[in-house]
C-alpha cells in the first residue's frame, strides 16, 4: 500500500509541476484528491453497508469471527494491521442504532400515478423570518388554492439533543400528526418524510384536491428531481 501511495504522490507532482520539497498535503489539496487510506475507508464502509441488510450474510458472519479474534487479543493479530473492512464493520456497529432500514424505498409506497405529476416550486421572494411574512404569503397565494384542502408540514431537529421529527396539520378536518425519527436525521430528510406522510394521509382520506405547504426549498428540490 505504501508503494501505491508513493506512485500517487509522484503522479501528483508531475501533474502540478511542483518541486519534490512540496508537502504531500499541499499537492492533494491543489488536485482535490483524498488520500488512498481515506478512499479505502470510504469503500470499505460502503461495501459493509451493502452487506449488512442481507440476512445470514456470509461476509458479516466472517467479520464477526474476525472481530472476536482481534478483540480476544489473538497472538496472530498482536503485531498485525487490522483490515479496513474489520475497522469499518466495527465502526458501523457502533452507529447501528442511528441507522434506519426500509424494506423498499419509501417513495415506492406511494401509488405510481401520484408521482407522475410535475412539482412546481414557487419562490416567495422574501425570507420567512421577515415581519408579516405570513400575511404576505396569504395575500400572494391564499386565493389561488381556495378550492384545495390546505396541508401544512414541518420537520425539525433539536441542535442540543439531535432529536428529530416531523408534523402534519390539516386545519379543515382538524387532523394533527407528529412522529419522532432517529437521532441525527438530517433536516432535509425530516421535511421529505413529512411530505411523504402528508401524501399518504391525503390518499387514505380520499382528499382529491390538496395543496401541501412546505417551508424547505431543498426538500422540494430533492423531490422534484427524484428521477435523476
């Protein structure tokens, strides 16, 4: 592995035209290249994450035995470098409580015809934290959706405890729903899950004309480009 890193460093010097005295970290920063060790760690984590959802996976079983031998201070491993796959597996095990698994992609739980309609994103051209932002919003869009059921969604995360969740409110039918999510869930993910739940509720209650109000432009952008 060290030999491979030396070859990479020589290649970076040739590409950048830098002197041999130039620090390796400078070369990597100029070329936007990560170290080979970091690349190996990333690939190892990706591979383990793909193997873990499968039941009775032979790779996972072998890694369990390998970790048991390493943790037991096996004589063979005392002066050996621990494999990247073993380190990745150990690291992922520590964080499994924050990993949520789905049998299928949640978006496929919604009927296909619901996904066919294009999503139009409209910008308010002002910040939601501005004074009288609610009044300006209603004045601009309130009359457009008079014939629709208004559905309000919101996702949030507590920066102190890293607890996250989302909520849904449909005032016309006095419907309220809230749910906790796994800790460290990204705010954009909470907003998307809120929209997903809102669509499911509309289908369940046979609401034919609804408009969902979301205050996260990044979430809407993700949903509108889901096919890519």
